[in-house]
C-alpha cells in the first residue's frame, strides 16, 4: 500500500497567505504520461525528503509552448507563453525547477523576451545542490552499487544549455560505474523526440533515430540507461524493447535512480 504524497499548490499557499521558494514546473509529460508520472513522483519524494519550500501550479499549469514553437506555430506558442507568464508573475515566482529539458529551455531562454524572467534550473542541478549541501544523502548506491550506468545527454539540457556535469555528478554518488557512449556531451546524439518529432509520424529513412541512439547505449553494455528527460526516457525505453533487452536493461531518470538509492 503506497502512502499518499502531499504536494502543495501555489493557489493553496496564496490563499493561506504563504508562498514557496521554488515552483516545480511538472510539464505535460510529467502530468499526463503514465511513465513520466513516475519521474514526477521521484522528484516530489526528493523535494519532500529534503524539506524544500516548493509548490506546483496544479490544474493552473498549461503547456510551456515548446512543441508549438518547434513545430513552427509561433502564434500558438506566444499565446501559451503569455498565459503562463501572467500566471507566474501573478504568483511572484522567482525560481523554477523542472524535470523536462524542453520546458527548462523554453522557460529559461524564451520567456524573458515576453516578460517572464525567472531563475530556471533542471532537476539534476537541484538534486546536485541538495547532495552537495548535505540535505540529501545517498548511502553506497543501494541497488545500483557496482552497476554499469550510461547517461544519455538530452539535447536541450546539454548542447542547448551546456549542462553536462550535474547529472554525472549525481550518478557518481551511486557507487556505480559510469560508462560513456561514444557520442556524448557536446557530441551527443538526439533521442529522436526533439523538435516536436515526438508527435508526428516518422519520415522516410532506413532507421529510426532512437534505434541508432539505443545502439550507442548498448555498445557500453549497461545495466541502466540513465536519462534526464521524459521524452528521452520514452525513446530509449522503446529502443531497448526493440532489441528485446527490457529484461536486462533498465531505463531510469536520474531522479528515480536517486530516490531508489536513497530508499525514499
């Protein structure tokens, strides 16, 4: 029997005259996709464990507008962005954390010119800070001790925003063996979902991008493929299934790895 997790909303806090230091932007995937909900739960478990002052928007949160912008609908993107900015500014939000690099990139780099300026961090950066400050302890890596883990760099986290070290520093705390793919960091390869490709049919070609990327991962002979993006998680999971390796290889978000290792 799993206990119910309490997640405060900005609306509830405002109604009681309180506020939160950090807004946890859940994102569409983290809200509606059954697999990504597990990542959201892991982030919440970490935030609660470390007694971080945070809240979510709940039903007031709408899409950041990233898929619309990448698909070429700038008008729809600006409509969505203005709606979100009005809401965020109404709550006087200063700092945002999100587990989705697409939301991270859009809120951080594209909202300021529309009137929404916030300190935006990826959940790997928050977890790194919680570990370094001693608020979150990972004892010996738990079930991941001695495992081979390879990390897939999300495009909007790595190449677009130069965040490479935070996820790797987190993984180094698991007492596992971090094995890099031949294409990693600045030379990382897309999982195939970015640029709104997640939501359209494949184009003509001889191989899906996620299959190509999964082959990179399989070359490292991993026990776990670590991700930092719900879309990457889906694409790599599908790739592992394509090779009938789902019984041997886990695909887990870094928040899930830490939450499990810390026995949250």
